[in-house]
C-alpha cells in the first residue's frame, strides 16, 4: 500500500517521542495509518534535521531511538532526495526560505502526498496539501 502522507521533521520527532504534542487531526491520521498497516513517508532530509537537532544535545539517546524506529518499523518509508525533487525545489520560487522545508514540500508534491505539519510558513504557503 503506497503512503498517502509525508511527515514533516517535527512531526516525526513528536510522534516518536512526544505524541501528546500532536494535534487531534495529526494523531487521528497517524493512528489510522498504523491501524490499517499503511506506510507513512519521511524525506531523507529529515534525517539531517534530526541529527542537527539532537547531535550535540544531551538528548542524543533520543536521536538514536528515533533513527532506530525509522529504520526498523515498517510503517516508515524513507524517500530520497532525487533530481526530480531538486528540480521541484527550483520551481517553487522564494516562498519558503528554509532549504529543508523546501525539500520536504517538494518531496510531498513530487510524490503527491499530503504533508503532516504544524509549520505555519508551510501551511500559509499553500504549496502543498497539509494535515495540521
């Protein structure tokens, strides 16, 4: 079953370490996917964001736990950054300034996935369909 959703980096972190910080709709979508045995996608750029977030922090153990879950839990599918995604980033204009946000939005657009996010800059950009 192909994924229907792409998780923004902060959603991955929240779901795997602080699920109560997810919105009601985000929780519903993710629990429904898990119940149906469906996969959810994660952009490869999220791995770098997670490493940067936790790398030098006292929560490095949390990073290792998140990476292990992403690597071993079949619900997650990791999507690489491809030439098609890089090209899509170039077509988006300057609406989003963060390169990782641009790559995540482009990944959702190329793969025709809804982006699960709480990032208001992404939501307000209207570049991709979102679950807030």
